């Protein structure tokens, strides 16, 4: 039970903060010696679903109008919906075509450490260069910029590459203003994580639950990921307003270096 709580806590904190939940989960599973890859992947999907619920609740005021007639009469909301659809297409293509390749990387913690370091570099580049772009609201963003963010989200399936960090940093570098960059990132997350969850559920129905899965523990871990995810999302929005994403970069450099040293030491 405690290992599920620990994974839910790590997932909830790291999904929204730009530090890669998949990378942190994979390293945690490695150090806890949770060796069943199928069980680990199913746990990851369940915890991602928990943080998806946290996103929907946090942005409920923005999402609810899309389920009303008056909301669809608003041209800005229609354009944002179209942009999210366009941005989700490359994510879906990359995810479906390279799903197995990305899954295989979960078994290589050293590669995950380097990916975490790369995420940190991206966040530093964002802090340095984003001010040179003319910042615009999401409604005014050209469609090709959102498609590019969708491509980045697809590549962020790589464990260690932060989905939120890479998409928010890319949005800021492309001139989408801070809070709207976060909104775009998490609006794109909704169809991506929903699709991944459905695919994993399909595989579970076909193959059955891994024998090592504790459903009660998984449910508790998912609940923990919802609560901590909501709190982490509030912190991220605050940090974006304060323009402090570089703090997360230094954290990633530290975690990736320490983890790499521990992995190499354990291998001797």
C-alpha cells in the first residue's frame, strides 16, 4: 500500500510541475525494485488519470462553457477548441506510432536521467529567450504554433521529458503569454491522457490485470495523485506568474545527477 501512496504523491506533484512525472515514477519504481513493467505501466496510467481529474476540476470554469450553447457562440472559445483539436493530432500520431518505443525506455533509468537533464536545459532556455517574443493570448495564437506545441507534447511521452515543462516552455518561447501557456498545456493534456487511458484499459481487458497489481492500493494512490496534483497545479500557475521556471531546472539537474550516480554505484 505504501508504495502506491508514494507513487501517487510523486505523480501528483511532478505531473504539473515541469519536472516529468513519468521520469520520477520510473526512477521511483526502479529504486523501490518494482520490476513488473506491465504493472508499473498500468499504475502510471491510473495515476495519470488521477491528475487528469485534477486538471478538469482546476479548469472547470474554462471547460464548462464548451458544454453549453452560449459557450460555443463565443468566437474566442470556438477558436481555442479548434486549436486544441489541431494540437492534439500530432500528439496522437506520435503516441500511436511510437508507443512501444517509448514504453521500452521505462526500463532504462540512465536514459531517463539524461532526459530529466534535457528538460532542465529547456526550462533555462525558456527563461532566457521568452522575453524576446511578443506575448499574445491563446485566442490570438497562430494555428501552426499550437501544432508545434502538440508535436512537443507527443515527444514528451519519453520518460524524463516533462510534458508540462516542455509544452509550457515551447508555448512561452513561441510568444503565448504565461497563464495561457499553462492553459494550453493542460487543455492538450486532457485528450492525450484520456486517449492513453482508453488504450491501456483496452489492453487490460484483452490481457487481464497483472498479477502483482493491488487494486485497493492503486485506488488510494490515484486519490493521492488527485489531491496533490491539484495543489501542485496551483503552485505551477503561481510560479509561471513569478517567472521562476528556472528553479525547476536546477532541481532537475540535481535529481538527474544524484540518480545517475546512484544507478552507476548500484551497478558496480
